[in-house]
């Protein structure tokens, strides 16, 4: 068997840098080493690219190893690969051809369509959704607008930009109270892993919560509080899309915030969760529809609320590059649905290559 070369890219400039490192470690352990040669590539918090056998450990320890080599992705479709700085001389660069990229990057500059556009320009297959799906799914406002247009149920929301808040703060506060009531959730429009999110229970807390969200984005969305169970469902595929059994999150904190997800380690994950047949079918169908609405590819996790009183299923959001450690919800749901972690990782690589081959036939020069 001829080995293919896969670059696993991790780290990045977003607030989810550490989450990316955790996901990448699990993925590199699971990739079929007989089929693939792995090139670890780390993107620093400043946006610099490095490669080297010790790069993951170095990033985890907030340092650069002695043998860290500056690395760039070639945007030449005729030579898909990396240029890696030589250890012998800083002016010498070595070419490393690539067959595929697994960008396990969460949040800004990794999950928002920016790096996906770079891979498109480079003419190289990559795991996950393309530019369109990545960008619209990252923006919670655009995502909800698309879901509403497609007939998917979403919670009520209000959104505004920084300059609008500065110009008329009191008016926006009145709008939030009138349309959403309290409590509500204030969030950066473009971020994940619950970074920058605040649950607001009184008017006195609202201003500080909005300012916190503005630390991470120029646009803020405020969601109506839903008294419901938190349900998640994993999606896999491209043209042929599958949805996993759903799971439930029981947060250890007041809501499923960053600490509950990654630090406290006391939240309960019920995988799979027993739901009535009609509710489970609705969750799985909504998951596939949400994936198709944004034109997703490869993988996604769709998050829901099930209202405790009415039983209504509400789509919260779609995440096109969900946490991917061996204990993350995305792979655990597929494990409960009959697909092991290593099989899932290698299936995603196959999907990426198949999608690239299919779309490559469309990349022809216009007639003269």
C-alpha cells in the first residue's frame, strides 16, 4: 500500500486554541498509520505555522521546540503541499507534498471559512465543510436566518453590532427585555465552545454581559432562555448524509459553559439518550436538514433544546468542526451508533478525498 501524506493542522488564533490541541492529539492517534503518513502542523496564537515531530507537545506546553520549522502552505494547485524551513539555513525551504489536510481548528480563522478558502486556492482536499458552510455556520445570526427560512424552529433572538450598541444602548436594552424577557443568553455572534457567553438574569447584568461578548466579536446575539433539555446529534457525510443517535448533556454548572465543557469535568453526557421515537426521529431529521441547509460536508454536530413543558424541539446551532477528542460528544454519539473513533476519522478522510475528486471535474477553464 502506498502511503498518502496528511497534514493535521491544529492550534490557531482563536479562543479555542487549547480545544484544538486536545482534538488533534486524539485524531493523530486514530489515523491509520499504514495508509497515511502524518505531518503535524501547528498554528501559533499569533498565526505563525510550524511543523516538527515535537510541535504538538511544544504548543501544549506554551513553548516552541528547538527543531520547530517555520512552515507555509503552497497556494499552487499544481504542487499541493508545504514549504518547510530547513534546519541548516533559514533561507532554504524544503517542499513537502501533501495528499490531504485534516484541519482540526475550532473558532475564528479555522472554522469560519477563512482557512477553507486557503485550501481551495491550494487545490488540496481537506476534511470538513467548505467556505460557505463554514462561514455561515460560524455566524450564529446568519445561521439562524437560514434555519428560519428553511422552516427549522429556532429560539427568539435579537442581534446588533458594536456601533449600534454604543449609539443607543438603552434602546437595545429595552428591545431585549420586551422581545426576549429575562433570563436570556448574551453571546458573541462568531465563536464557539461557549466562550464569551453570559446568562443574564437581571437588567443590571446586561451591560457587562454585552461588553464581555464584544471582547470576542463586533456583533452580539442575545437568545431567549429556553427551559429545556440539551440534546446533541452528530452528522456525517457529503451527498449521502447520516445522523447519529442523539445524546443529552446535563451541565454541572448553571449552563453548559466553557468551564463545564473543558475544565470542571463534572457534566454528565448521556449517550445515547432515550427519547420517544417521534422526538428522536425529529432530532435526526432536523440535524440532516440543518446540515443540508448550510451545505455542510464531512461532519457537524447539531445542538437542540427540547422544551420541558411542551416537548417542542428547537434547533440551537450547528457546529461544523465540533470537539473531536475521544470523549467528545461528536465521536461518542457515532460510537453509540456503531462507528468507532478510528473508523470515523478515516471515513472523514475518505469523504474529503471523494468530495475533492467530484468537485475537481468542475474546475475547468472557460472556453476561449
